[in-house]
C-alpha cells in the first residue's frame, strides 16, 4: 500500500514537471488567472463595397453589410423588408425562387421555413484575421 502511494505521488510529480515543459497558452493569452483579461479590439464590419464574389456555384452569397440591427424572430424577419421578392428596396438582391421551395419540393407563396433563418447560411464579414489557415482554392482563384 505504502509503495503504491509513493509510486502514485512520484507519477503525479513527473506529470506536473512534464506538463510544465510544454509552452501552454490559454485562450485568454498570457494573463494571470486572477487578472482581468486583455480587451480585444473591436472588428469593423466589411461594408459598402457592394456584393462579394461567390467562390463556388452553390455558395450562399456573403452578406456585404452589417446585420447588427436586423433581427430574425418567430414573428418577424427584418431581412425580408429589403430582400423579399416584393420589396422595393433598390439594389438589394431579391431572394431566389429556391427560397420558396420546401424540403418536399413543393412551391410555396411565402419563404420556406427551411430558409427562414437567413444568417444560418448567409454570413456577414468582419476584418478579423482567420484563426486557422485555410487552403481552399476556389474556381475564382484559377
Ligand atoms: C435596409 C435594407 C436591407 C436589409 C434590412 C438587409 N439587407 Fe441585405 N442587402 C441590402 C442591399 C442594398 C444589398 C446590396 C449590396 C449593398 O449595397 O451593400 C444587400 C446585399 C445582401 C446580400 C448579398 C446578395 C448578393 O447578391 O451577393 C445578402 C446575402 C444579404 N444582403 C443578406 C441579408 C440578410 C441575411 C439580412 C438580415 C439579417 C439582410 N440582408 C438585411 C439591403 C438590406
Ligand atoms: C439553408 C441555407 C439558406 C438559408 C436559410 C437562406 N439562404 Fe439565401 N441562399 C442560399 C444559397 C445556397 C443561395 C445561392 C443559390 C440560390 O440562389 O438558391 C442563396 C441565395 C440568396 C440570394 C441571392 C439570390 C440571387 O438570385 O442571386 C439572396 C438575396 C438570399 N439568398 C437571401 C436570403 C435571405 C434574405 C434569407 C432569409 C429569409 C435566406 N437567403 C435564407 C442559402 C440559404
């Protein structure tokens, strides 16, 4: 029993020493646990440059404006004020006919429920550096 506890203690000491050998960084950066974390810089919306070219045919177009003030709730979808087929908002691309087809392929008079939450597929852009390198090459790059 005694030998077992001494072995376990030694294993623990070795494990701690081993872990300290690595350069471990937490997501908070090199800030002590009890210190306030460093304030991150606010990122700017990528806005005002018009439509963003698609990278492949099936891509949901990226949103070239801020979406901060546009709520999508069960009762109301403010994106549709400008993007619905009958909106008179100049310059806002109208949602395509594909958004009026349900999952069974039936044509609907209103936006299909599976297209209601626009930002599930259409994402706005900010000037943030990618966290992970992406090597995807689109047809547009060729
Ligand atoms: C006040 C009107 C308005 C509202 C509300 C609005 N948009 Fe837009 N949207 C525009 C305009 C105008 C454009 C055309 C590009 C530009 O001028 O920025 C656009 C462009 C887009 C595009 C690019 C279309 C393309 O052909 O490339 C997408 C996607 C989009 N908006 C999605 C959304 C989503 C999602 C919401 C809700 C969260 C939303 N928009 C709310 C006016 C609006
Ligand atoms: C399930 C994913 C999905 C959802 C949800 C969705 N879209 Fe799309 N959207 C797409 C895809 C994919 C395309 C490109 C192919 C197409 O037109 O169907 C597209 C195309 C568009 C276009 C460009 C149409 C054109 O003719 O160039 C607009 C504008 C748009 N969507 C707006 C919206 C709005 C507004 C909503 C919410 C009411 C919405 N979408 C919800 C996937 C989605």
